């Protein structure tokens, strides 16, 4: 069986074996991450989030109404995409966005890749970051921050090495933009290292720099086109050098092992990843 034919449960089992085999070796070579603990990180950042997000929710209300109407005619009902993501200290929360993809499934009952389901209007709202406007409500509630590591799905928590796990030491943000714009699709390794750099250097000055980079990132054509492409793949774990990999980077031995083992037992394997309340984050 080819890796492109793997179901979600088979991919999860691959990730489980990668974590069991490699995380102890990878973690042994990593230094601890120093998380910033200052008046700004405790109180100042949250105060700014509240003021800015409240204004943004009111200002963007008409825009969201227009996007909601177009979304209804573009992808139908429901117009909202809801998903559990992982926030600060590995606590789950729900994000709400306007849908920009159709729910099209393959022969196995799994959703097709995002690049095959996104609509033309969906590419536009991704390219312009309009799909992020509704997240100002999550910032106002305290689930997210204006600037911070992107909130990712629960199953990734068990796959992080101890360094990249510290991206969960702060509230997730609308964006944690790159410090340099190069216009290519980020690898998971590049994103996670950028997130950890942010955690280690979090300050008012850093947030100001990141906000300026966010504006540049949103209006940079190459970066916007890369963002709209959604071709990065799923984070699966690490190679032997400690670099984060997607499904294409999983060694063939794991592909063969899982293909040989999985025979009508896929649903049971979902249990391993769905216990999102169990991970404890040490910061």
C-alpha cells in the first residue's frame, strides 16, 4: 500500500511509532527552553489583546457579514468551520472560521487534501487573511492572542519534542510571522523553530516587530501565495536528525509496518490520539 492511500487512523499509528522510537533520542540532544516571565508577559500583553480585539470585533463586523453571505453561496451550509485546537498549557479550545473548503471525501471516507477542496473564493480569503477575522473573538475571550504560535490540532501534542512542545507555553496567536519574508511554504521545522524563538524572546518590542512583520507578510505577494497554497502536509514527527517531517518524510519501514498491521482495526486506533486532556505541559 502506498502512503498516499493511508487513512487518518493509519497515519496516526505511524506517528505513534515514530514518537515511541524517536522522541527519547531527539529529546536527549535538546536543551531546555527558557520561557520569558515578565510583567508584560503576565499582564501587559493580555491588556493589549483585550483593547485591540474589542475594537477589531466591532470594526470587522460588516466585513464578516459580507464574507458570511458569500460563503453561504460558495460552499453552502454550515458557513462556519469549527474545530478543536490546542491552546496555552495544552488546553483545548474551539476555533470558529468561515468555511473555505468543500467537504469532499475519498474512497476511504477521509477528506481529500485541503489543496483539492479549497474554492476560488477560499483561496482569496486565505491569501488576504480574511479567514482570520473571526478569530478576534477568540482573542477577546482569552483563548488566543494577537501574536503567538498558530494553534494546531490536538493529535500533534503527543508528537512534539520537548523543545517544540514549549510553543504551548504561551497563548496561541492569529499569526507568528517569519522574521524574514522569503515567499516559500514553511516546513514544520521552520515554523516550530520560529515559534520557540518567539517564546524565548517574548516582549513588547518583539510583539511590535512581529505585528509589523504580520502586515508585511499579509501584503507580500509571494508569502500570500504560499499561504494560499496549503500544500505543506501533516506533521508526523521527526527524522533521526531531529527535524520535523510530514508524511512524505516517514521512512518506508513505518509505512510497511502499519500497512501490514492495519486490518479492520482502524477505528480502535483513534483512541490513542483523542485523549486531548491527558498531556501535561511543564513550563
